[in-house]
C-alpha cells in the first residue's frame, strides 16, 4: 500500500524545498565557474613617437635599457631589486626606457612600476632600433 | 477506587534532517559569489598578464576596447585577428570617434619591443589613451 500524506500533514510539514536546493546549488556552481576574483589594474602608457611634437630626449635623460640578459641604467648593469632605489637616486631626471627585441613584456612592466615607485614623472618608453633600421 | 488507564503516546514519525540551515548557508554563499565575483569575458587565447604594484584600479575590461597580445605576439581585437586586420579596425574606429582609449592585455612573456611598437601604432592611429593591464601584486 502506497504511503500518502494527508493534506493536513502536508501543510504541517511545509513545502518540499528539495527542488529549490537543486536550483540554488546549480547557481552556486555556475557562478563559481564563471566568476573571477583576480584584481586587475591598468597603467596609462606614454611613449615617445619619432617626429611627433613631444620634446626630444635631453642630454640629461637617463637611459634604462631592457634586455633578456638584464637591465642597464646609463650602460651600467643594475640588479632588478635595486632598480627602484637607483631610479629614485636620479633626482627627477627624465627617464627613457628602451626595450630591446628580446626583453619580455614583464620586464617592461617591472621597470614602469619601479619608475612610478621612485616618483619619476617624465618617463618615456621606446623600442630599441634593430640593426639595419 | 478508580484504576488509571493511560493510552501510550503515539510515537512521532522520524522526520528528515532539518535542511533550513543548509539552505541559509548556500544562499549566503551564492550572495557572496554574486557580489564579490566578476563575470569576465574569457581571453581569446591563453595568456598570463604580468603583475604590478603601481597603477590605477581597473574597471571591468570592455572586450570591445581591449587589444589582446599572446606570448608569441599574436594580436586579437574584437573580431579582428592578425596585425593588419587589427590595426585597420582600430584606425577605422578611432577615426570614427568610437575609440578614445584602448586597454592592452598582453602576456607577460610577449616581446616588450613589440608591445611598445604596438602602442606607437595605436597612438599613430588616433587612439588618445593606451592602458597596460596587469594583475595586482599580492
């Protein structure tokens, strides 16, 4: 004999919440899969364009060269962890960051980060001219 | 003299576990994920942006104004793929006044010189502001 609840018993026990739970669990799984909690930021980038109306590099412009082998500030090798301190010691001189063809983009972001941390306001970025150009 | 006669109490039928606390917790979890998470458009190819400590908080990136650069230097912008198609599309939208700024989302291993040349090309195309996107350093 099949067990059936009387209407009074159904009313006493309340509505069946199992379908609601199914839907809510599916929603939780969906949002967990499609959501991201990563924290992104942006850096406005200033580049020097040849032939533009921007002022050309002055003789006191410091030159930071990025290569896969490492960093060079005014042709002197600089360890990555000392870069911010060395840039701060420039005393507000303009800085030109020159990216060579083999330097990774991560290195450029680190250099821009260090320049910003050092409080340099005049920072230009340019790609190193390859041989024959 | 009367003899007491008591009926045995009817045994209560065992009820299932109370799932209301579970529902409360799951709803709270759902609210947290909905409020704290951001539904992000997936990148057109696998890329890992570099990390940075300094920068401005980025709003939800608009995929229609984001230029993607893979580790190998491959470009993707909206529906355009490849250097020529991407730069043509950007120049067209910039000249139509639809593109005041472009967010550049590049892989950490992409060649830096290529990124710099891209930024130069964007500015030559009439894009007023170029932003480099990075993950915040923990």
